[in-house]
């Protein structure tokens, strides 16, 4: 069965609480995150079967109204994206890393899905806005050619929204760099 993922970003914390509550009352979904963001916004992230996520998403959109800043609904999200958003790690060798940075959280989720569908990569982290001024970033790994293809696909998805800030591909990253990524993951 295909899994869906939805994210809404609102410009009001109070409106965000209400939209999240209405979404989970409308349909059975797994509320991955529901929290304030910098600077004074609110994010709702949930997953589940396509019909349930779509129903919850539509209700949250109705409730959010003019408070909606951005949104993403992925009816066939790549399985690695929700896992990474829940903090699950996949182990393995690291040949290269790719980093994509966006100005908004919905854009980094779109970028992650596009990157995962472009080539066989693993996510080391998908970070949604906490303590970074509302931005999002992801760190992925795999064979160098796969990382390059995934970063290109993810950047294209973010660029279409006008939210791409920066990207980089690092072949054979230093052990010290990887240790800091690991340390950041555990925070």
C-alpha cells in the first residue's frame, strides 16, 4: 500500500494548533510533527494511507485559510522520506554526501522526495526549521554519481518553488565532517 505525506506551514501558531487538531480529527493519520517554527510560524507534518492523508490535508487547508504560508501533499512519497523525518537512520558506507538547503520547510520535503526517487541514496538527516530561521536542509549519501543525480533532482524541485538557497556535493568527506553530521543528528 502506498503511503502519503503532507506538510502545512502557517503564519500563526494559534491557527496551527487548530489546523493540526482538525486534521487528526478528520482522518486517522500519524502526526509526525506539530510545532512552532522560527520566526513565529507553525508546521504540521503527518503521514498515512493516501485517502486519510488527503482528507486530513484538505481539512487542515480549510481551517488554515489565509494563514497558510506553504504546503506539500505527496500521495506516493518515497518510503525513505517519512523514515528520515521520524529520525530513523540507515547505516552504510559513505562515499559522498550531498546537502540541499531551502528557504522553507515544504520545499525541503519536496526536494527530499525528488532526490530519493532520482537515485539510490540514503538520508543522513532531513532538518525542518528548528533553530535555523525557518529554513530546511537535508544531507544524503550514496555513490558519488547517485548523490549528484539526487542533489540535481532535489534542487530542481526546490527551484521550481523559488526556495532553493544552496546545494553542495562533497566526494569522500573527511572523518571530522562526518563526525559533526553524526553529532548534529543526535541532538
